[in-house]
C-alpha cells in the first residue's frame, strides 16, 4: 500500500470560498503548479476531497515527484 499522496494544485483559489482557501493553505499548497507530499490518512484524504476540483492527486511511496 502506498503511504503518501502527491497533491498538485491545478486551479486557482480566486473566486473560491474562504473554507476552500484555508484547506489549500492547510495542505501546504501555495498556488497553481505547486505540489506537496502528505500522509495517506483519513484526515488528509478528507481535506483533498473538499478541494478535489482544484487539485490532482496520485499515490506515491514518498519519493520526490517527477518534474
């Protein structure tokens, strides 16, 4: 089982609700094109689910993402 999630922001938070902006910030994303590796836990999966229309997600083993 993959233990990490690679989350890449694909959309802007402009025009989104304040809650969605806080979730993006809480994930550690800084703008479209930025990415972060987070643990594959229910709390992070719930955060990703709230902003699924703004991010792309793939499972990884924790290695650095391919540019």
